[in-house]
C-alpha cells in the first residue's frame, strides 16, 4: 500500500519536473512597471498633481464648513428627497459621529469619496455612452470590467502604491478605479434599454446624434444611470476605508488602528461612522434615481410634517 | 390630383450581403428560399406605388409582411437596399444626412404603435418635441403645440405627464406631436392597434375628422381590414414583403388579386364597403319615358315584358316614380272609358328612391320591405338603376363565399 503511494508521488514529481515550467509572470510585471515608471514619469506626475489638487481641496473644504451647516444642509436634503423620518435619522447620525469625536475623519472621507466619485464618473459615464454606441467597444470593455469587479479590493492598492507611493493620492486613484465599473455598466445598459420606438421617434422628428443622446437617450436612461452613480459612491466609500491602509486617512484610520492595536472600541466607532455615512449617501443618491418629476416640494413636505403631527394628536 | 409620394421598385434585405440576396430575388427565388440559403431576410421586395396629395393610403398585411419596414424606408429610418422614393419629385434615397434631417423636421412625421412619448416631458413638451429639435423658439413652439393639442381635444391636459393619460389620450398626444410640425406627409405605423376597440373607432373618426379639416397625405399601416376599409382612400396589400394589390376598398373587395387577399375577408362584414351604385342594375325593370305614355299603354308594355314594375323618368333621365301592374290596374279601374288618366296617379307612394352613395348596410331594411325593386338616383336625381331583393342577397352571398 505505502509503496503504491510512494510510487504515485514519485511519478507526480517526475511529471512536474518534466512539464511544468516556471512562468516568470511576477518578473514580467515588475519589468513592465519599471518601464512605465521610467518612460511615463511626466504622465504619472500630472495625474498625481491633478488628483491631489481636487482631493486636498475637497477635504479641506468639508473640514472648513461649520458642522452646523453640514447638519442643516444634509437634513434639509433628507427632508426634501426622502421624508421626515430620514431627516431625523440624519440629524441623529451626525450627532453620534460628533459625539464619537470623528468629525474631521468623516469630512476627510466625504471629501475623498466625492473627489473619487467625480473622477470615476468623469471617465466612466462617457465610456458607458461609447460602449452603448459601439458593440465592438462593448465587447472589448466588458471583460475588463468583469476582471476589475472580481479582483479583491486591496489588490488595487498595490499598483497605486508602486506608481504613486503612499498617501491621499494613491488612495484616491485606487478608489477611482475600483468604483468606476458600475457607472460604465449602468450607463451602457441604460442607453441600450431605451425603448426602440422612442429612439425611432427621436430620429423620425429630425434629431441629430447629439440631440438624440441628450433629448431622448440620457433622459430615458436616467433611472439606470442614477443607480450606477449610487453604486459607484457606495464602492468609493468602501474603498476609501480600505485605502487608509496606504495612508489615505479618514474614517479608515480608527478602523485600522482597531485592527492593528486590538483596540476594539476605537475600531467599532470608526466602523459605525462609516455605516452612518454610507446610509446617508445611499438613501440620498437613491432618491435621485427615482423619476424626479412627481417629487413634492420642500414646502409640501414641511406641511405634511405638521399635518401628520396634527393627525397624531387627533387620534 | 398630384402625386405626393412615389415609391419605385424598392427593396430591403436585412443581412450581411444584401446585394447577393437581390441577385437571388432577380433569379426568382422566394423569401423563404433566400432565408434558408443565406440567412438573410427579405423585408420588402419590389414595392411600387404612388400616393396622391391629400389621400389616406393604407398598407395592410399580416404580421411580418414588411409593413413596418416599408413605412420606415419612407423617412429612411431604415435604409432601402435598392429603388427610389420620391417626395414631391425629389429622390430621398439620394439625400445626404443633413438634407435628410431637414426633411424629417419639415416634411414628414410619424405616429408610433406604442406611442413612444418621452416620459420625462409633459404633454406640451412632448407635442413640441419636433419643433424643439428643429430649433424653434420656446414661445412659438408652445403656441403651435397648443394649437395641435387643441385640434385633438387635449388642450386641458397640456401639463399632465404621459403616465397620467389613458392609451387613447396618449395616442392623441402622439398625433398632436406629429401634426405640430405641420408635415406634408404623416406616417402612421399601426398607430391605433394598441388601443381598445371602442377607443380605436373613436381615433379613426378623429383622424377622418382632422382629414376633412385639412387633407394631409397619410400613409397608414394596419393589419386590420375593418380599419383599412374605414380610413383608407386606397389600400395596398402586402404579402411576404411584396405589394400584391393596390386599389380602392371596393376594387379590392370585388376583385381580390389572390387567395391571400381574399382570406382577409373571412368572417368580415363587407356590406359597408359596397354602396347602392355598386349593386344597382338596369335590367330588372322596364323603363318608360314619361311623355307619351298613357296608363293603358304602360300596362300593355309591362304585361308584354313579363315584368311587374316599371320606372318612369323624364326626357333628361330624371327619376319620376315607379308603377306596377297592380297600381296601374287599380288606377285604370277608377277611370271613365275615355279618360287617358295621368301616370303620376299610378306611382307607388311607399317606394322612395335611394342615393348612389348609400352603403349597403343602410339599404337592407328598405329593400327587404319594398314591394318592388328600389330605384337608385344620383346627386342630380337621375335614374341609375334598381336594387332587388335578389341582387342584394346575391351580393351578400358572394362576399360570404369569398370568405368561405
Ligand atoms: N432589423 C431587422 N433585422 C432582420 N430582420 C428584420 C428586421 N426588421 C424586420 N425584419 C424582418 O422583416 C420582415 C418584415 O418585418 P416587418 O416590416 O416588421 O413586418 P410587419 O410590420 O408587417 O409586421 C419580417 O420577416 C421581420 O422578421
Ligand atoms: Mg409592424
């Protein structure tokens, strides 16, 4: 029996020696990166400068805003777009963030998320339009998107660190790339799903291609586009937290500290902050994904609020 | 009437190598054979017809017979593979993109089966869509759009959104949108097919009413014979991509080109297609010119002809009345021996002449209850023939046979 196992083992060993070649994939990758670093240095510097300009300014801006104003603006948005219950939640959530002494970290995260989202949409939405218009491009880009979405989140950190070092800039860049696929996908899908007769109507009444895009396709694809933007924002938020591993800062820092130094409380507080921010961003952007023309004005919302109050009293 | 739209030998092949399919068509292969051999679909094959200014030209055929393809080639939403399409003498298949866009904005508009309204725009904005695309200023386009909405009775709903309207109302908006640009040609692809039967009839009436106010050239697609007969001045029938017959509704009912065309009448009531003029005949009764006919001479002639009734008209052919052997005898009995009597006195009072354009449906009761064949007169009161019970039954029977 034992000799049989040994025999199989020896056979496998000889098979491996005979057929399996050591593939120098890792070395090849390093060579490619080296090449790019030496030859595209200017390009990377330009990107880094642009990103750091936007990200730094946005985070600085949110930190500069008085907290009362942030409370007020978010609560009013919540009341207008969603309802009074959610406005109450927003106020409570922000109060908790304040109480945990995580306000600057939250504003950093918010700034980074918005900077990364803007960049992701700036590239992703036009790419999605192009995909919808060209089957060839769609066939080429789709597998890349699939690949990007199956890759674990922190794999994105490696090339970012290699090209841009550590800090806010590589964190934002990794976030941009990680969060872009839904915007591309949903834009492509949304435009392709516009009913054929509506497109025909646009063409039959004499739209040129640009008019067709802006007067028919984008408005009819809007719910799908907004859903894509919502997903992009949520992915950006989750990635910004992970990017604190390479020094992006923000709400990821207390979480990281919690893991590294086993400070359970700090880690939990950071996590709670992320959740609160996530819920607020999610509900608000989702509310824009619904067709917005039946929306009730802020005045009616406030009236409803009081009418409801009276209703409760009357009961 | 002048020709507005002229379609000559137009083909459309869907597939990778349309020219190769065209060669096969020239060799006489059928649509199915070409599909089996090459995988290409012949959508429209050798369509030719003219549409006159101000007429409603109906294209009818079963699903898949190429109606939508044909109508979309008229504004080049679908590019023809071969052939020429002339609007006011100008061949649109040779137009550049730019000219084509100008043509669509100015000359030709379209109404769609599932309405194709823009859900994010209100009724007014939807109606003004074509004008907005053409760059017409806000004030002017809203004015024109409101006028178009008024024409279809939807002015009060100008600020509603499409999802707040019923199907019939949505299609009124679709119609208003097409009318707002004041097009020379209106294309309607199964525009009423998605509506309930009652609403559908209402919309057909609406179209006919609009047409009576301002006759436009309309190309109207339908798969429904009743609808085709109601709205069509002329009808083209499509089968498997080819136009098999073009004619007025009467011509098509009377002489269907083939079994396929005949099959449309299966179970369909065609009595409203025929009018009195179509079935009136001149050989059923004796005809007398009034001057110089005495009562007794008339009776002799009727007996001699073995007939039972006679129509009397004047020298100019104007209808005067009907007499029968019985009415003549009754009248003569009342006369003195030497009296000549007047033929008017023998006219059968209850027989009323009908006009040539009375539909058969409205004739049935009258013919059934009349003691003799019913006389038919034209707009000037001239005698055109008579309709007997036998003729009527024969006509109805024949169209039923056509159906069976
Ligand atoms: N885009 C297309 N590609 C391939 N075949 C098509 C296309 N559009 C229509 N066809 C085919 O052309 C024929 C005519 O279709 P269509 O004009 O839509 O008929 P109808 O409107 O009379 O129902 C059908 O056999 C259909 O399958
Ligand atoms: Mg069709």
